[in-house]
C-alpha cells in the first residue's frame, strides 16, 4: 500500500513537471504586440521633420525623443534608424502641433500608405492636452506615436509603449513587447 502511494506521488509530481514545462513553452511563444498593417518603406533611413509649430510651443525635445526612441532596434539584418531633415518634402514623418481639442484620442498619427508601405506619416501633438502632462509623459506619448508610424497599434494586455490612453507605461522607450512587434514587422528586410 505504501509503495503504491509512493508511486502515485512520483507519477503526480512527474506529470506536474511535464505539464509546467509544456505550458511554459506555449506561454513564452505568445506574441502580445498588435500590428497596424502598415510598415515604413525604409526603416533604416527614416527622416523626420519638425514644423515651426512644434518649436514655437517648446516641444522640440519631446518630438525629437519620440522620433529617435526606436533607433537601434534590430529586426533580422535591419536596424531602425531615424534622423532629422530640414526639408519637409524629404521627410517621411512630419510633426505638427495642433490646438484642436476634438482629436481621435489625445494624440494621433495619420499615415498615408501605398499598399502596406507607408509613404508619409503625419504626427500631430494636441497642444491643449499635451501641456497638461509632465515631460516624461510627453516623451512617452511621442515615442508611442512613432510606434504607430513604424506599424504598431495599441497594446493593452502587457506593458508596452503602445498602451492606449489614458494608461501610461511610465517609461519613455519601447519595451520588449514593442521590440518583438518591430522584429515581426521587419523580419524579412
């Protein structure tokens, strides 16, 4: 009787271990990031431009941070690289300030695409709402908008720079889920 009980305990422990290993394999392969369906044409050569409306209200640092926060993220042989340009016509991403209070969400990115490749992105900072948050939340917001430009949408199931408002990550750079999404989008480049 005691031998049977000992064998039953061992079988139970062994089956529990096997179940935990199998479960951890499946759980670790879940991708929580959400894709928008678009991607920039040349993610290693993205150019951004700041309209005078951004500098006139003192938001250059936040817009520059948002534009460059994704630099260095790798996907296959590709590395995201975003740099500035002084020419609006040469820019892939154009930053503007807007005093409209009826935006879709607090801040938004508009993308015109040809198929799934993004040709030009417009990011508008809602000046009415933007000035009500601290500098780190401004940087988080601009990095979030650049995530839209690169092809990600809102992600609310795990910590991510792509959280939808009014939630905050309380970080100013992309985290692992964001990086996984970028790697997925650009894995074949």
